[in-house]
């Protein structure tokens, strides 16, 4: 369980997951922050106010999935790197996962990399379709990975050794 | 003899903010730092800070440090003494400082001690082998000097420091084979744990290091599982081939100076050990001596900065400077501290502060 291993449980993940219908509609932020800690930048950074204001900075973040358009600003703005964007509308065969990346090498558009789940286990391959980087991201790049639909709620990292530096 | 209104010992997050707050109110400040640069632990913190915007949340610690240091260096009310170690504070109100073997006497009207904390260690066979490091040393090597401490590391301790330094080691291209933690639960923020775990680093709770292996340097580490009474379960030993063992097993407040000054010290486990007895406005039991930051009880750097603000404003208030503004800043600082400590992760600190109130 999470407190012992660092791996969020299926129940945790479920609590952060929007409806099937919403997942199919387009990009949406998945906030995997399951502990009350004193931290509120996500609730301040969202340009659409989809991440709701916090009365107490120790509250867990809450999101209005209908307001969120999956822009991923919060992915680089979360100090805990606990926010991901998934987009089930990407294509017939593939869904998109946008994840924060603060390592070298940085994968390039077109690279095929090994994908890891929340436990760091290899679960398949993903194709890098975009790497977002700008000054406002402050060195937390956002990698856009195309993965099989049934893995968009599983893929959460990349095996660094599979990136061609 | 240097005469000043406020002397501040320690140029880390608490001391920097204390100096800026007091100087902004108009006080003349001398800031004394033992190292050859200001910033304290902030200079090594490459991760984004938590908290709220009032504590610069979302910015990286190193950038917060650079911003604060820049402000301090430009402030005409602040005189900075680098490479300067405060040696003692005496009943006549004189602070003795050794700066590069030159003895300087400073007579401040108020003294803020923000000396921080030092790392704890743990006992295990061969813990004196080269290759066994404190997490602070590993961070300094990597993030300040640009030197890799090793190639394969076992991390001991899954508090925020152990988790963050593991992540930073991976960023530096060092392999972290595992993080072992004696407690049954991860002590640091779970988001930090999740971000190292999804990179493939196992976090082994209820585990401890049994011994370091090697003749002249670390070549391996033996770990084992522990039962609920913290006894090693025989036969559960695992050996890792590593060249570095990194210890992140907690911090102890650095109380030598404040203790020498005559301040009463008490032991409060929740605040990380022996701390100077102080009130809510950070006044110690010695007249004109205040504390701020980890020395007053080990917390996050965000809280240290707010305590710096509180101590700086309180010292200025007690000097009779801009009373109304100083009082407003003190109230703001109290509110910020209450917010930072309000949740479940602040429970231990709240309990420590409650116990401190009883001792007082």
C-alpha cells in the first residue's frame, strides 16, 4: 500500500479517475496526490480554474473534470510531480499520456521508449509525440506519449535506459 | 567592536529572511555566516518547494536561495560577514566571531540564532568506511560541486531528505538500488515516494542496514527486514553491490551557541531533540536572544523562512522600530506557520510545540 511502498493503490487511482465518457472526450488532468500536505500551487496555476481553490493549503486537490481541457500547465507546476494528463480521444488505436520529466536524456519526438507503471515496472512501449518545454515550465519538461488505450491509466514513467541519448 | 541593532547567526533560509524582514523595517543588521557563501541548505535544493505562494511554493529551493541572497547583498541595512563563525555570546551582550582566524567583537541589541541542524548518523559495522555519506554531503557534492558521489547507492531513510536526495542522485545519473526505512511507513511526502518508485527504485519499509561491506571502501551493503519490535528477522538479509551508502536518518538542532549563551535547553522528540526553550514569538530564556528555523525544531525550509520573518519582525518590534508594521508582519507569520502545520503531516510539530508550551 501507498504508505509502505510509494505505489498508489487501485482505489487511489480510481478516486482520481474521471468517467469513461470524460476520458473519451479529450485531455484531462489526473491528480495523483493522495495525502494531505501543505501545498497549493496546483490550485493557483490552473488557467481555467478547474483545480478548485483550497480553503486550507493542506487539503487534497479537487478538480472539475468538465472545466479541465488537459492543457498540462499543472503537470509542470505541481511540486510533487503528481499530476498527469491523459487523452483518450487521441486516436482509434492510441491514447495520450502527458507526464513530467526532469531527467537526462530527454526523449525526442518520434522516439519509441519503454513505459513504466507506478511501481516502476516495464509494461510496454510508448511513442514520443511531443516534448513541451518553455521558460514557464522551469525545467520540468512534459513528455507526450502515445500508448495503447488500455494503458493510459497505467503508464506513469519512462525507462531512462530505453531513451537514445 | 561592531555595534549593531540586530546580529543574526546563520545565513540559511531562516537567517536570510530574518535579516531581510528586520532590514526592511529599518533595523541595522549584521548577518554572520560560517560558510563562504550565503544560502545554507537552500543552495542544494533543486526541487520545487511545497507550501503556498507566501513561501514561494512551486519555485525551486536553489532559486529561492539565490533570490533571497541577492536581496540581502543589495540591502544597505545588512552587513554580511562570510567565513565567520560565532564563537560565544556573553553576559555583557558581546558576540565573539572568528572570521578567518581574526577575532571580531559584535555588540548587537538583539541576537537571532538561526544555526540550523546537523545530520544524525546510525550505528552499523563498517559505517566508517569511505563511501558512507550523510545525505547533506551527497547533495553538496552533486548539486554544489558537480561531483558524482558514486555510481550505485543504497539510501537509508525514507523521510523527505532520503526521498529527494534519491531523486536527485538519479537526476545526476547515479543508480539508486533501494531506499530502506526502519519505520513501517514512509516518513516523507508520498508524492516524493511515488516519483522515485515509478522510476523503479524499491522503497523497503520495516528494513534496516545491517552492515557495510568492504575493506578499504564500500563495496556493498547488507540490509534486513525488521519485525514490529524493530528486531531483525533472521534469514531476511539481502546484499546489494554498491559503492555508496547514503544516510538520511534525521537532523539534530545545532544548539551549541544558544546553549553557551545560557539559554535553557529541553528535549522534545517531536521537534527532533534538544532545542532551546522558546515562546511563540521565538524568544529564548536569555534576554534579547531569539531563535528561528531548524534550531527551534526541525521542519521544512518553508517553515524556517516564516520563522525567520517572525524572529526578524519580533526583534525589530522589541527595538521599538515601526511597531504597527512589525506587529502586522508577526501576525502574518503566525498565520502562515499555522497553515503550514495545520494538516496531518504537521501533527508531530503541533504536538512538539504543545509539549514545549508545558515546559515553558
